[in-house]
C-alpha cells in the first residue's frame, strides 16, 4: 500500500464536485481514487450489477471444468470480452 501523505487542493465548482462524486460512486471508488485514475489517463468503468459478477463466475467455472480445447477457447474469449467492458481503459 502506498503511503499517500501529500494533499493536493484544487478549486472546482459545486457542479463539478457533484459530477466527480457521482462518477466515483458509480465506479465504486473514493473521490480521491477516481481523480488519481483520471489524472493518470485511466477511465474507470461503472461497477456492473451483481448479476454480471454471477454470470462471470459461472463462465469461469465452466472454463475450468470443461476439458475440450474448443470449449475452453470459446469460453476464454467470452470471459475476456466481458472483462474488457469493465476494466479501466486508457484515454487516447
């Protein structure tokens, strides 16, 4: 864990603060974490619903259980596609 001891003060409007807070909350992040990610060029994704995680878990179980290369390849591609929609991405 990093030891973050330096505080950075910036001035924003009330509207800007509310937008940052709403975006951070939608992503399941603290305001500080959200702003640090944005400053480093990453775009946090909103937290998916619980059902999404349940589906992802089920697909992972199927991937681990099935032994045929064709099924494993198809499941792996599906898992990677699903994960790519929720991982933070870099701004271009």
